[in-house]
C-alpha cells in the first residue's frame, strides 16, 4: 500500500479529503499536496506569447483539472457565472501555494481560462461515458450514479446534471457540434501536447535562437503524424501561407485576417490567434489589440453622427450666406479695412451711447467704441459704415443687434454684453454728444420710447440738490465745495461729490478718456487690466445701471481692503471674472468658460467660496460656489429661479463635475449627478436699476461674515426685505473713496 502511495502515477489526496484511494483511481495529485506540506514549490515557465511551457506545465495543467473537479460543481453551465467567483479564487489560491507564478491579472486570467477548459472537458467526459452509448447517442434509461467519482460529485448534483444533459435544446446543440467535429478537414495529431509545448519542442530540437514560430508553421507541424508524413492538402496550405507572408505586412495581418486564416479561407474570431493555441491573443502576439469589426449598433451611431455633422454644416452654410447677403458691402481685404478709422470719432477707445432707428429711434445701450486702424471683428473686416463696439450696459432688453453675430448665433443686444459687435456709425454717439433728430418720420427721442433705465434717476435724500448743483457745470469747478450740505441731517455723499469734481476738472471730462486699473493674478487667477471710462463713473454718480468695469473695480476694493494681508480671508474667498465668463461667452465659447472655471477651482487645496457676479444680459446676480462640497448659492435680487438661466447652470454643473474628475474625488453614486443648488432669500430690489449695487453689497457682506456656508434665509446681521437707498449709497461711497485714494483721477 505504501508503494502505491509513492507511485508517481497516483497522486496524493488533498489534506481535507478523508476518502480512501480507489484502485485504478482518479487523478488527484497527491504528490503536489505532499510537496506543498514540505514547503516545496514548482517553477513554471512562460513563452513570448504568455503561454505556459516547461517541464512542470503538464503537472500544473493536471492539477488545475483536479482543483476544478473539487471546487466547481458539474451543474455549473456557464464558466462566467459570477456565483463561481469564490470557487475560482480558491483555485487560484491553491495554485499559488504550490507553483511559483506571479500574482498578476494576466497570469490569473490565463490559469482560470485553462480551468474553464478543464471544466468543460470534465462535463463532456461524464456525458460520453455515462449518458451515451457506444454510437455516441443518448441512452434512454437512467444512468447509474458514478460511485468512482463520489469524491467530486454528490447524488443531488448528478441528478441535476443528467436532467440538464437530457434537455432537448442541449441535445440539438450537442448533435450539431458532434457533426461539425466528426470529420475535420485538417485533423490535429499531437494529442495533449498543445501548440505552446509543440513550439517549445521544435525550438529545442532545432536549437533555434527564435522565441516563437509563425502560426502557419505550428499549424503544419501539429498535423504531422507519427510517421512524419505531411498530407498534400496540409502542405498546400503551408505553401500558400509562405507566399502570402511575403506580400502581406504585419500591420495588414493584424488589421484584417491573419495569413493562415486567408489561406484556409475561414473567418477570424476575436480574442484568439489561429495556429497558436490557448492563451495567445492578438494583444500578446502583435503587442497591440487587433481591431474588431464594428457592431451594427456602432455603425448606426456613426452614421447618425455623420448625418448630424452634415446638417450642422448645412446650417452653418445658410448662416454664412445670410451674413454675406447682409454684409454685401463688406471689405474684401484687411488693407481696405485699415481705412476704418473714422474722422467723426476720436482715435482709440471712447465711451459711447448706442441707438437704434427701428421701429423707433431710441437709446438701447451703452458701451465703448473702438476706432482703430485695421480693426477686425471676429477675424473679419468690418462692414462699410460700421465700427467695432463693446457692449457694457443694455437699456432695452428686447433690442436686436444691427447685424447678428454668426459666430455665437447672437441676435439680441442683451446677449452681447462683454463682447464686440458691429454698430452703424450714424447710431453711435460719444457721451458728450447729443443725438440729433433722425431723418425719418420720428420727430425726436420720445420719453415714452426710452427704456425705463434711461429715464430713472433715483437719488438719496438731499442728493437731488447736490446733483443739480454739480450738473450746472460752473466754469470754475475747482471752487465747488465738497462739504456742501443741502439739508441738515441728510446723508452727504462726500466722496461722490469730490470724485465728480475731480472728473470734471481732469482730462476724464473729455471724450474717450479712460483709466486703467491693474488686476493682480490673485484676484481672478490671471493678470489683467480693467478699463474705466467716464461713462462708468457717470453711472455711479447718476445711480444708473453698472457695467463690468465698475463691478470689477469694487472687487479690487474688497481684495485690497479686506483680503490683502489677511491669510484667512484670502484663502477662503476667491473671485470669478465676469469678463471671461458671461452669457455671451457661454453661448459662443462654452469650452473656454469651462476651462477657466475648472482651472480656478483647481487653484485651491482647501474649502473655498468663489464669488461670481454673473450678467445675464440685462441683469446682475451673484453665484457663490463651493466646488469641494459641490454647493452653489444663488443670490438673485429680483427673486428669479436658477432655472431661468439654463446655460449658466449647465456650465457650473459641468465645471464642477470636471473638477471632481480631475481631483479624482470619490462621490456616492446617488450624488454623482446631483450638485446642490441653494436659492438664498436675499434682499430684493424694487426697481430695474439696482441689481449691480445689490451684487456688490452681497459680496461685501459675505466676506465680512467670513463664512463659507450662506444661510438660506441670509445672514441675520444683514437680513432685510430690501436694501435702503442709504445702504446702496454706502457702497458707492466706498467705490468713490477707492478711486480717489488710488489716485486714478488727478487734476
């Protein structure tokens, strides 16, 4: 009995098995278990195609079969079933205990695929031996339970297995496969040797320095019988492969069908290489994946994408032709465009008023006219009779652009804030000019045709008398007393009065005069220069709608007076530039807007609150964004919802998701698409002018409270239904004081 146990043909039973040996028994690899207990392990080798070779390859393959029979039930019909995961892990663990194999994904995949083949072979063996007769037909009687394999199969499993195999669908599949395999055209004649070990044997016998052989060479050798003769049809295929290999490159071999498949005139199957055996894939053979043929669904998706591109090109062509028709007088060369410097307007940049003559002659907006030689608009020459204008303020929200912008598909003036448009010369007026009556049926500018914003002039108690005194434009403005009190106890806007006096006494009183304010990189994430014109200051003095320049100047004031030198505030609060992200740019250049926001968010390593004054075209509102917590606070002084601004919301949501991806944050699946938007119950304005002033005060109060989280009902210290005029005048006073202290206006 002891000699039988030592017999190498009989293997050792696993430790957890108490079954007695059966004469002429099953292979259970006792020797491997015995060596494992002695801490003896086996080395295995791999060829260049990641296939198992070497002296211990057959032993490992047999051991894999033993482990499969022990751990995988014969009733398992699909090897890919997830329920087999724990059993597969046990097989892999047992193999690592006895064989020196790298614990890598590619090695584990190979071994488990080989285990799957062993499992299919095991089930096929049981079927042929116990369920079929000598003619390989299914028997009608109930087969006996195979007691010999009781160590691997329970009686319940056997009954279920027999029922599976007697299923009519399985019988049909079995008959089809049997018919297909019964008479192979080119029979394989190397038994259990396999392609990998056959290749190893040939290389050893020929003492070749090569690491692998071409698939068609192995295919031929695998069909040579024991007598060494080669059939004529096999030799013919080999010769044809040799001929094809001289005319087809490796890339062509990979991209389409291999040389062997071409010679055999058979299709190529994904994930395998014909003539190389188990484990060799296009990835391992060609060192990169073989391209597969696209599925029908992928072809339809590609076709739909191409159709959408064609439709888009047609639309672009129609817009282009429309623009060409509207701009038939467009200059053909940039040299002709260089004469665009009109004598009517001073050279350079000047604050201006923008008018339209249809359907009524009216003031629709304010901005800056750029009268420079050779100026282009969106890389195209300006139309005849037009100048390039940047839009700062819109007074008529329904006003149309004189020439639609085909680049951004913008037609409304309110959507062009912060961008450049072409404007007719006869409808542009420098601020010091007064528009004359148009040569049309209109008899002048009718007050009821002007926008509400252009008619309103709201002043605090006593400020009307101050404005009248200042607006009288005395000849000697230096003598204007800055401490003039219109009424005892009334609020006196001293800095506004002083600044207006300085403006009227300086070169800023002339048309086109501007001041430049440097914006440091820490403010918006990039260095830039803000342009301040006389018109911007007039908006403050007359309490009119504010442009981007004033809002950005106040942000510079907040940075200088609250955050500079205060690490806590400067690390907690950041700003987003309204010049780089506004409605017009979101529509025209959404990618650049998103890139700027993501870059801004990535600049911080701790929780920050990003304050973004957003101009929707004719209204200012404030967004306070916490990108790490993915929370957006929405402060709107006209009680609107964020759903009214879908382009803005989509940009913010997308930017936060990209930021999340770039910092590789793990977010619960339930929150992955849900970014929290909070509508703050902030003070509301009571007219159509104050939105810019409200946004500036919102930013000041948020920074002053030094809190990342903004309560839904707003801060208790500043909670109110509406800001008073005095509270807004305080913001204006801070701005004017800042202008004076920075010496932006000097006599």
